[in-house]
C-alpha cells in the first residue's frame, strides 16, 4: 500500500507491521529514480511518502539531512535507515527480516 496522505502516528508509529517511509522532494532526481522501486515494494508492504518540503518538522525529528532517506519502522521505532538510492533487493530483505 503506497500512501501519500495519512496519519503518521496511526499508520507508522502505531503499526505492528514494518513500514517503509520515504523522505523525498519533488525536485530530487534520485527520489524520482526510487519511485518504481517503492511502487513495487508497496504491492507487498506498507510504504508511506513524506515530502520534506511540506513536512520539515517531521524530517527534522528523524534527522533527515539528505534525500532520499528511507526509514523502516517496526513497533514505532526506526529499525533500518538508508540514505540515497537503494536497491529493491536490500529493502525487501530488511522488510522480510522485520516482518
């Protein structure tokens, strides 16, 4: 499930399943490069997108200083962090391990 509009606490923090959160921006080329990967992963896992330009406090809370930044949350905490373009295989392996 790929989510662009959602309640962060309910969908990410309170989720018992792993959730992949993509911190991105419209103007970011590497972020756009990740879109097909995220869409493929969203067929099997919950993926939430956070636009850093419109959600700066949330990006700051999780110390996002480079984009794309991909965080995998499990039971309300960050279990894995990636910065930059990341392979689908790496993301899937960590999501599977945390499921």
